[in-house]
C-alpha cells in the first residue's frame, strides 16, 4: 500500500471510529425541490437546535469520493450538520451493509450511499427508512428500495455519451478495450450497456475485451496491462469507473502510450493527466456537485419536506472542442 493510500485509509478509519465513539459543468436541473439558500439557512439556524448527523457511505476509498466529501463538508458546516463519512478500503458489499447497520443503530438523521450492489442493499436501505432515517442514493441507484431520491446522471445515457465520444475520435471505426468497475453495481452495468448498445447501433467499432476490476486498484492496473499486451493494436481505452480511470493514468505513464484514453469522472489528478496527454477525454456526471446535493436533499427530508425522486446532475464532456 502506498503512503498516499495509507493516509487516505487512516483518515477514513478515524472518521469511522469517531462516528461510533461519539454515539465523513451543469447544476442539478432535475432537482425541482432544491430549497432556496434562505429557506435552508433559516431552518437550520434556530438557536438551541441540536446539530443533525448525516452519514455518507462510499463503495471504496477513491479520489473522486474525497472531492465529493470536501464539498459536502463545506455545506454541512454551514447548516450545523455533523458528517460521518465511511468507506471500505476497497469495494466490499458486506462492509457497506455493516456500516449501514451501525448508522441505523446510532440513529443518524439521514444517510447517503453509493450502493455497491443495489439489490443486496435493498433490505438494509428499507430498514433505515422504516426507522425514520431518510436514505438517498448517489452515483448508482437502488430503485427497488424505499430510498428517498437518486442523485446523479442517467448512467445508460452516460455510456452512450462515451460511445459517441469514441465514435468521433475514431471516425466510427477501430478497436477498443473496456475496463469497468464493480460487476454487480447497477451504475457500472448501465454505463456498459449504454456504451455497447450505442457502438453496435451506430459504429463499426469492435470491443476487443471487457474486464471488471471490482473496485481494486491493483486489479485494474494488472488487467489494463494484460489487455494491452494481448491486444497491442487497440485504438482506444474506455474506463467506465473511477478506479479504472485513475489506474489508466499510471499505465499510460509507465508505458508511454499515445492511444486515445477516455476516462470517467473529473478530479484534479485527471485534469492534470489531460494536460499531460495521458487522458484524451473525460466524461463527467458533474460529481463535483454531488456533495452539495446530498446535504441539501437530506436536510429537506430531515425536516419533512418532499424532494424530487431524481436529482439529475447531467453529463459533461471535458476536453472536446466545441
């Protein structure tokens, strides 16, 4: 484990311990019930009101989620909200369920989760809601559950947008490699389906191989190296999750590759990789806005105010000339 990952893991462990000893582009046009700043300010600044406690549960530690946490913390501080931010070191469904159970036991005022497996988490999401704890999903939805809202873009449309981007780069022909994330995560499944459907219907681009890293950076890097070795004449790489995107930068640097590299999710490190030529395009679901949307949506529900079922954060292509 690198020193950077050790520091990240240490921060999340501290947040986990603190939480339970004490007893962490376009705006959201689909958020029709987003409150005005004045309404939230007035409702959260009443003297003597105890702070609300919201939990945010990620599927793993990743730089994209750190960015979301930073924005959520800024908004939470403004509204006197205590945040418990937790994630497994690498994608782990059982740990997500255990974290949910602990937050329910603590009696937090709201939970936001990016479900590693939408179906497997349905019952524990429903349990939280039945106890009066509003739950919102972000990045990947759990529509069969009683969750209050989904925050994020249309993942099927995101896959199609990636397909359109590849089509323009390759002129409708060529051979691509696809690296994806958690095979049981609804969001990644939908992005892959959207990509495959678009390519099959509109292009002559061949998908040489598809691999799933299941949220492991080590697996992602190894799989990328194996695919590149097995298919040296590939035209482009498509990453459908945040782990694949960041791992591709390391592989591009190590191998000095100049092929097209299409990534998902804009972080400062990916922006730098674009400037350095390791990333060709970034398809963003405007993840930088999710932290604010999470806090505002949970604030509304904690106060009994209805929210939109889908806060659509839309899709942005970064690096493409207008």
